[in-house]
C-alpha cells in the first residue's frame, strides 16, 4: 500500500536490482513494511519536459498517509539520479494520500 510508479525516457540495465532498491527505499521512508510496498517501472517512454527530451522522470507515489514529503522527494530524486543520472529539476513527483476505503487488497479494503 505504498505504491510507486516510475516513468522515464531512460533505460535501466538491471531493472530487478533497481526495483528492489526502490522498494527498500519506499519502505524505509514511509515506515511501512516492505511486504506492502509495490513498485513499477516503465522505461524507454516517449517523454518531454520543458520542450526537451533530455533525461526525465515522473514518479507517482500513493499511500495511506504520507511521510515527510520533503524527505520523500529527496530520497526518490536521489534514487532516480543514482540509477538514471537524471537531475532533480527533470523529475516530477506526484504524492497522493489515499483514504483507506479507496485501497482494495485481498478481497477487501484497508
């Protein structure tokens, strides 16, 4: 139930390793068990920002409750920069605090 989706116009040579690192990062920053964390990655997307197709990323982060959003932004920008060499001013992060009744899991809701 933290869910993070990353879209980028870049390629990752070891996506399994990156996804695992991203999952650990989300668990650490959110304070939630990693067993609830879901991460998805869409690479090689056709994307532009500010009219440029230079390296760019969009992160959609959703959870039941948000951690310190400044710390979350810092951690996610750092993670993406280390993996894809995308600078922070080319990364947008959308953070959504979803109500429990809007999260379905295991045939029910949280």
